[in-house]
C-alpha cells in the first residue's frame, strides 16, 4: 500500500510486438520522477496508461494502492481527477488563457452550475476561481489571462498548459516531454513550476529524452529502453554509477538513437 | 388573417415542432383547440372554430388561369370550408386521388376519368365546363398548317415537314389529348423534331415560343399567356369552328368514400354540387381574362345529357355512339357559343 | 418591386414565412439528429464505419424528387404512415427536407469534427473531462465548421423544390395565404404560367433570404474565439 501512482508489471502494445514489456515504476508524493529514454521507446504510451487513457493489456495501474481498472467508472473518474497532465504538442483550446486554465475546474462542477456559469459568462465577464490565477502565477502567465490562447508563443502555450494541469490542485502531475521544443528561458520556468509542485507535495512524473534535464530536476530516475525499464533509482546514483552498461552509454551520450 | 398569424407563431416557435406527429398541420385557426379534427362538424353551422377542409386535386389549367380563385372563395363562404387546392397535371391529380390523398378532383381527360371511375376510385362524375384545344405555332408557320380543318391532318403535316413540335409529355389532360390526335393522324411522333419536355402548359408555350415550335394548348392557358409570347393559333378548336376532336371537357369527381373512409365525401359532393349549380356555372360563364371567356359551363341543360354518366364510348344499347355524342356536342356549341367568341 | 406587381403582399409574406418555417424546422431537426450522428461516427470505431461514411456522402447528392416520391409513398393515405394524414402539410415538407439536409449537415460537420486535433481531445480527457465533456469540447472547437454545416443544410433545404412540390402540394388558401407553398414552388407556378419575370423576382427574395442567413452565420463565426464565449 503506497501513496502515489504506480505501474506494476505493465505489458502493452499492438499486434506487432509489445511497446511496453513488464514495466514497473511508481511516483510518490513530493518527488519528481524522471522517465528517460530515447524517442520512441514507449514513454508516451506509459504516460497515457498512467493517465488512464487506455487499459493496459496486462499489469496493474494503482492509485494510492487501489487498482484503477477494477474500480467503478465513477470512482475511476474521481481518481483521474486527482491527476493532471501536460503534453509535448500544443494542446490549448481555442479560448482565452483563463478559460483554458479553468477548464479542469469547470468539468468538475455540476451541470447546473456549469449551465448557470455559461449563461452568466455570456451576460458579463465570468469571475474565475482564485485557483486559475494562482496556477497562472506559478508559470508567470497571470498577466496574460485574458489573451487568446491562439496568440501565444509555443513556450507561453506550454506554460499555460501546465497551469491548466495544476489548477484543479492534483495529487499527481504527469508531464510528457513538456520542454522538448522550448527555449532555455521557458524551460527554466517550467522546471521551476515542477519543483514548486513537488514542494507542495505533488507527485511529479516527467518523461524526457534530455538527460541533463533529468539530472537537473528529478529526485529519482527510471531509464526506459525499447519498452523495458532497465534501470531505476535515485537520480544521482543512476547517473554516477549506472548498473546497466547501456545506461552508461546512454548517459555518456554514446548510445545514439 | 388568423392563418397568417399562425404562420408567424410557427416561424417563431419553430423548436416546438420537433415532434412531427404532434402537429398534423390542419389549417384550423388556433382557437380550434377542442380536439375536434374539424371534418366531423356540420357545415355552415356558424361556429367558426372548426372549418371543414376539402382537398382538391386539379389540373394546372383551372388553377393557373385564375378560375378557381373566383370559384373557391364563394364555395368556402357558403359552406364554411377551406379548400386546399393542389395544382397538378391531370394524370398526377388522378393518381393523388387514387391514393386517397384528395377528396375530389377537377380534371380534363375523359378517358382517364372513365378508367378512374371503372376502377371504383371515384363516384358521381359530373360534366362541369369545357373549352377547347388549339394548335399553336410560330407566325411564319413553316409546316403550313394554318387554317386546316382537321387537327389530325395538321399534325401529320407537321410530322412530314419535321417542324419542331413541343409536347407536354407529362401525362396531363393536354398531353393525353395530344396523343389522341397523333393517334388519329396515324403518325407515330418520333424524331428530333418531337420534344417531350415534361412541363406545365405555360412553360411549354414559352418554350415553344423560344424554339419556334408548334404545340397543342388549351385555349384558356393560351389566352392567359398570349401577351408574353408570339405564337399564334393555326388550327382552331371547336369553339371557333375547329374540329370536334379538340374539345376539352372538364369533369368533377368525388373520391369513393367506400374506398377511402377518411375522405370528406359530403363536402366533396357539396363541391361537385356547387360547381354544377346555377351559381357556380354563372361564375364560370362570366370569368374572363383580357376580355375573353375561358371556360363554357355545360353542367346545366334542359335537354338530356346522359353522356356524362356513362363511359365516353358507351353505345347506350346500340342507339348512341361516339359520333352521336360528337354531333350532340356540335349542336350544343352551335346553340350556346356566341358567334363573335 | 421588380415584377411582383401582380402578387399581393399577404401572399409574398406568407410564402416567405412558409419557406423559412419549413427550412428552419428541417435544419433544427437535422441538427438534433445529425450532430450526435457526426460525433458518434467520428468518435466510435465500429464495423461498417467506412460504409456509413460513404452512405452519408452519397446522401448529399440524393435527388430531391426521389426523396419527395419516397416520402409521398410513405405518407399517402394508402401508404404505411397514411393514418397520420401528413401528406400535403408543412410537416411533410419538413420531413422530406430533413431527409435532404441531414446528409449535408452530417458530412460537413463530420469533416469539421475530424479536423479537431487529437491532442485537444486528449487534453480535455486528461483535464478530468468525461466522454460527454470531450464531445462538447470537440463541438466547441469545431464550431465554425458546424456553423458552416448548418448553413449548407439550410441552403440545401430552402432552395429545394422537387420534394416540397411533391409532398407539400403547393397549396395556397383562397385568401392568398400559403399553406404549403414556398418561394421555390411559387416560382414553379410562375414559370408554368409563363411569368418569367415574376419568377425571377421571387428568386431574388429567396436569394436575399439565403444571403441574410449566411450573413447571420458569418457574424457568429467572426466573433473572436475568446470574446465569443468566455
């Protein structure tokens, strides 16, 4: 019985061979777990399973010790709503920045409230939860709340997407290559937001192909290679004395995919 | 006015019609909310709440000439009824009635009417009125048919010279008559000069005018359209001394209530009665377009008119024949149609 | 007005209202049925999906007179739905126009919905949205395309003549108010009488209506995304 989000013995894939094979890893409250590995190694598939997009072919996804796929749909929805997620690609809705960040809060409301809110939103400016402002402040975007999301730069859009994941105050934050296309300044803002989330007790899982980023921000690192988890442990330990030879090559930049 | 207001309401509250069967589209004013379908109440009882409805399937010639606009309001007033007129070709009108979708028909194709009666779909046919058909064509008359006394000969001449001929081709009364004349001419109209266009009489006249072609038209529609086209009458109908084959009698036939119990038979009979009454006949008699009388009422006569109750070619036990009925018709024309028409 | 001298105002207004009423109702019914259909087809994977999609796009080109004849057969008193006595009523016209407008609406809406990036659906789901929320989000993202779908369906319905002539019966009451006569079927009457100019003038009214509806749609579309719905 562990707190946090755990993948246990996950095998998943299509007919032409498994994408993930027997992967086990977990992320606990108040830590950042980096899942590293070259592109196409199954990180995204793993994160989608953790976010309950799909049910794994075999193995168990546990949230706070409960198998999420043996609980009721209603309960699983509740669990899903304890998890926030950021994506590699631009994923903002065509609406204002504030509307984007408020989306997760809005879907959690009752239909009655949502209809009433929609009506009042048409009649006059809607008042947003403080949570929206707080989340935007975390990524330094509070001053652009009323901007149209379509007018943001890639970096700003990614920061807003992370604010959107943070606004409902999740217990788990899954970030799939959130900075892979960004400049150093936006990357730094997002890394700071990750640390702040960890410090508030959120379990943060980060998928990245950037070893230096993993080393910079994570507490623990799991290395995924060809759909298998070949090494995991404290980040310092994994980077300083990897037990697997391929990890050493990868860390040293010699294993190129 | 009530109806028009209802339209506004419907247009405004359009969301409420999503249940199609909830609104059967009766033309009753909104105050008729007593659940009565309207067709049960007696006519002329003064309660404006539930008007009876009569669905009349008719030929375009009665409608487009404006005759029904004169007749129907008087009937509606008299019987506190609403007439829903569906203008179609004669063939389509008879088909509509055959499916039980009309209460009464007013058409002009005696052969098809007889068949309709024989099959038991209609009852109590009455002659109402007639006019005649005319062969029209371009003023320069390329086939040279002007003044011919036989419509069949005129058609044969057109076919021989392969001058363009436009046919309604829509199974209307006019189309049926045209085919009858071709039949009499002994020519099978085939070739690029013969064009079936499947349109109404007015369109057909316009198209014939545009393509310098001949066509057969009822006199009423031709007169009503004359000002817009350059076609001229080349072979007159029997109203002006032309061949009897071009006569164009209109009949009214209520739909058989034994076949379709839902038809409003009593109102249909009332309509047939109205058209053939002195009042209805007077309206027909006095209806003119541009000073020309379009239809001649023939429902009322002191002399026997047995022909309207029996099939066209019925020999009445050997005494009557088609030629006898034609002779009677010619005599009737001589007596009743003014010389200067 | 141009060439409308011999038509009185009551008549013009009432055939225009019948046109608007029938087409608007048909588009509303089509939207009620068609948007869920488009969502279902684009979200769900099922056997025969390709067949369904091609049936829908075939339906766009379905000849309106054939639809009219089929509806006539169904609604005739001697037909299967004869007991409802719907033939020659505005509701019969709504039915046939719905059959015509639905495939147009579904096709255009479907391509709009399918062009919403998968990333946005994922983001809605990962934000805690239910499948209903995801569907609503997709509709919202595809709203321009859906408005286009509604306009295309409206255009198909209001300019259609073949089926409404057959199932509506082209009825005008003797006081000059229309029961089932629309602008398009009124044009056929004028054409039949040889009144080409009057017919063209009626066509002008029809064109103006279609333009007005499109302008309304364009106005909705041109509202900025964030300003439109905050």
